C-alpha cells in the first residue's frame, strides 16, 4: 500500500500477521495490573499504564513500514520525524490496518 503524505511516498504492508497481532496484544496485557483483588469474589480493579499505547503504535509501525520515498533504511525513524499532522495521518492508517479504527473509506 502506497500513501502520499505531503512530499513523501510511504509504503506500508496492508496487513498485520496473526503473530504480530498477538505480540501487540501481549504488550498491552503486560501493562495491566490487578489491584484490590478479592479471592472470594474473584474480582478486582485493573490498572493499565495507558502510555503503552505509544509503544504499541510504534511497534505496529515497525511491523508495517516498508519504505519512505523508496528508501528502506531507517524508515520508522524517518516517519517519526515527519511533521505531527503528517505523522498522525500515517498512524491513523496503521491503526486502521491493525483493526483499531473503522475504515476511513
């Protein structure tokens, strides 16, 4: 999949593998902690460090990014260096590929 972002052409895979999806879910689950656990009712509160979302998005970008302007080296770093609005456009598509957002179509 090729997307145009201002003066850049970014190539992304248009799918994420099952194994990659499981790795991202594992990252999310590892950030969760149960507190106030009641063994009698088998319930408690789940606390999650929401900053893990940033790490998950970056990992997804690593899985999906192929090239920027036909250059395959340091692709993720170059995408991260895009202006915020352009980066957010790429990130929105990455999230859509991961199934985290409804289709933008």
